[in-house]
C-alpha cells in the first residue's frame, strides 16, 4: 500500500497549527488595540458644533465657573447643559450682533434648544452620577481633562470600562478637597498623599468595582 502522507506532512501540520495560533493571537491583539485607539475612542477629537464654543475663553479669559453653565452637576447625575437664556445673559450685550452667535440668538427667540454634538457619551447600560463624584472630591479634570485650556472641547479620556475600573480600584489618588473640585488649575501641595488619605476617610471614599456599581 502506497504512503498517503509524504515525508513533509508532519512539518506542514506543525507549521499550520503554529500559523493558526500566531494568526489568532495577532487578530486578538489587533482587536484589543483597535478598540482602544483614537479612531474608536475619539480621544482628542473636537466634534463640530453649531457654535464654536471655547471653554478656554470663557474659563481662563472671563473667569466663569463650571457651575454657571453646568447647573446641576452637584445635585444630579447629569451635569446639565445651559439653555440659551444663560448665554444671552452676557451675549445680549457682548458680541450681540456677532454672526457666529446667530444660532444662539435664534434659539433664544424661538425657544428651540441648540442641538450640541456630544463630546463625552456613555452607553445606555452604564450608570454614572456626577453628583456623587463631586461629593467624593473628584475634580472635573479627572475625566474631562484641562477643559479650561481647550479652544474647542475635545474628549480627554476614553471613558471605557478600564478607565473607570482603574480609578475605582484606587480612588484615593483622584481625591481633592471639595472646595477645589471645580478649580481646573489646582495642583496638590507637597506631601499630599497623607491629606488624600484623610480626605478619602472624611468623604467615605471606598474601593468599589462591583458590577452593580455602574450597571444597575
């Protein structure tokens, strides 16, 4: 009876198995890196808006506090977006006839809200509460970056699950005095680690990574 498999059959089989394993590993690594890439996370991307709003101008130049526009950030799960009446409190006098602000004036006159492009968006199955993070002493910059230095608002962090878990596993590192939560330029003083531990105890900050914390 003639030989069915040639002398190289074993080598071909071994090479095929090795190639399949390498290909599978390569595809897995590629997928892992792709979903965390800027193309997917949109980190650093400033979406086009109906009005080119500059946080840098309003915060740094004009000294406007975050809470003037984001009125519910301390009491609600949602930070709140300002209605155009808030904008017109200033812009009825300042740049009142600017073509760039035409959508703001139209919205104010028609009571039709401006539809802004979301910069930070979480899936519907994720529960996030701004107010509890504020009460625990987590600064705006921890998630939103140096918004006060952004001429156009861009996404600063991926806000993927790993980002949240990293913080929830060691939340003390992000804690600051509640009085400094909205101070985007605040820097921790020397030997701050001890004070962080004290603040974490005072604010009852706990390591919390159970599924039900975010997926309710």
